[in-house]
């Protein structure tokens, strides 16, 4: 078994058996370190004027310390279907940063990774159009009499299935919870989506900023499987690997997404 940054990679699962024979007990020991290290890709590319990053790490044995070695010395590029190409620079070790390319909604982007521990990987992702947040509202939360929840109100453009991911920042703290939805039941309608967090403790005067990401279907599938495996809360450990959109056996994701944002002061 391999421990991964954010979830667990298991080759054959964990099995511990005890066989009882007339007051005798036999314990069968299972090797948890039988899976070779795998590359983990965390690649985010947006339409914002920021330096986007690709982080490369590798899995470790289940019994190893909670440290995930960075993969140094890889050759990483991101290109689009308009002929643009950006070669990312490495700094710090294992983090590869875009220097000149900013995402354009509607274009298709290809991530290529070469010489990552001697292997190559690639992934293709189309950046959807951005969707604006109309308003943020604050209402009572179902998780407590005095708890509050922030709701995101936005107009879905219709025209097919659209996929959304939200990030919530309360004051200076970014929530680790994964918020996802789509428009399958509300295509072309105004959608109100509550960002419910059982451990949130909003109070009057708090500043809340919400980021609405429009994401690719395969990226939605990745985050959905991560959410489901971790019990719906996006916890850091899950019993199975999320569905990656990286080829050649890599774990992780490549997401090219558009972003809009809005903030509110809790009344």
C-alpha cells in the first residue's frame, strides 16, 4: 500500500486475518509496501492573471512518515489549440510555474510532463466559459440553531451540462471542504447553492470570499470521486484513488478552469 498526498493508494488492500484453532491463534502478516511509487500531479491553470503551478510528488509506503517527495528535474509545458506554448520553470523543487501563458475560456490546453522520474505524462482539458456570481447571502445553517451559512446565487447559462466547484475563504482561512454542483436539474435557471460546513463558525463582521470555478467534466469526475471516497467532506484520506485525467498511470488531475469571485461581510 502507498500513502498519497491527499488519499491512499492500495495495491491489494489491507487484509488482516486471525485463525483460531482450539485456543491457538495464528496472525497472518500482510506486506503493506508492495506497490511501487507513483507520480502524483496537481496541475491548476486559470484565466486569472496569476502564475499557475504544476506540483509533482510521488507516493510513499503506507508505513513511511507523512512526507511526499517532490519530483525534481522534470520538463513541463502547457500549450493551447491556438499555437501558444509555455515552458514552466521549477521553483521551489517539484513546483513548476507558468511564466507567460494566461488561460482563455473556450480554448483547449494540453499539459505535457517529461522526465518525471524517467516517465512522461500528458493531459488535455478545455477551459469552460466563466459564470458570474450574482449575489452572496447569509442564512441560518441546518447544523445549529445559531450557525450561519453562505449561499452562492448565480445564473446558469444553460446550453448543456455545466460543472461548478467553489472555494470558500473565511477571513484568512480557506475551507478544505470540496463544494461541487452541476446544472443537470436547473439548466438555464438561477441557482442558489449553500456552502454548508459543519465546522464553520461564522459571526457578524466576518469577511467571506467565494470563488466560483467552471470546470471540465473530467475534473468534476475527479473531485466527485475524491468527495465520495472521503465521505463527502473532502477529507485528506480516502480509501480509493480518485479518477485521474492524467495518462500513463499518474495520479492526480489537470484542471483548466475559469474563475469569478465575490465577497460579503456577515451582517
